[in-house]
């Protein structure tokens, strides 16, 4: 196993491919052993052979991609946890991908629990700050397409009442200003979402607090924005997860 891994690592260092004899020399393996391992790795899809040169195969590339993806997820989770501790409330990271609202990661604690998803989060984007923030970043056609698939409907007594009212609210939002929502998605909770636009991808980082701490919401959002300005690179990497 260790010898096979050594071979894979050596092949990975040769973007233009490498012949068996060179790989044997660089790994310190006997040539017959090298040939045997190369044949096995080609058969399993970890390597491919072209004109006597060996390259990484699809199986190895998938493995590498999966490892990189996991590393990005850990980076995002660590970043959100740092922000959570700085502002004293649960922090959320969400993106708008393939026509859907996707909650990527949440950092909370028993003392500062996240808002419970009691109504389908994707279908109620009009009712929570995260969804409103993401919808505000879409163009008009994409926004109307989303609301056609997921119509505005009451979730709590405070939810925006109809599509026209929601669209007017979204149009009034100022660029990079936090989107504030008070008990529209769940009673007893308030939320602020901050837009993060990277390329063509709409994303947001949000914080929620109990409704009785509503006076802390805007200061917490401002603190979160300050923290984000220092570590936004962590989110840039995570867009592809």
C-alpha cells in the first residue's frame, strides 16, 4: 500500500507524465515491482498510460477532489466558529446554487443554538433573512423564477404578505447592507444576513438572536461584517463545496 501511494505521489509531481523507469528510480522501487504496481494502478483507474508515460487517472483525481473539498468544508466551519465566538450568536453560511437556497454550514453552541428549521428552508426564502439576502442578489428573471416555484406564503404572523411587497422590499435594499428579519420565519428569533457576492455566485453569512435580544442584532451584524472583511478568502474557497 505504501509503495503504491509513493508511486501515485511521484506521478502527481509529473504533470507531463513519466515513464516507468523514471518512476522506479525516483521512488527507489525495483523495476519489476514498479511495473507490477503500475499495471495494478492503471487497472483500478488510479493511473492511465499514454505512449509509455503514466498520468494520474480519474479515480485518483476524484480522490484528490474529495480531499480538497473536505479541507474547504473544515476551513469554512472553523471560520464560522471563530465569528460565532466573536459575536456571541450562531452564524450561518448559505449560497444560491442551481436555482436553490442551500444552507452550507452552521456554527452554533448549546448556549447559542441555531434557529430550528421547522418549515422547509428552501421553500421559505421569502420569510428568512438568508433567503431574502440571496434573492436580492439575483437578477429580476432569476428572482421571479424562484418565487414562481416557491410562492410567497405566510409562515408566521410577521411574514411578508405577498410577492409584490417582497419585491418592493428587495428593491429598496442597499448594496452590502445587512438584511434584517424579525420573527418572519420563526417566532422568537431575529436574523441579519450579509451579502457575499463572489463572481456570479450569490452567498450570504448570517447571524440570529433570540427576539428579546433584538437590540443586539444590528451591532452583531456590523461586528460580523468587520470579521468577514478580514477572512473573506475562506468563503471564496468554499463557493465550490
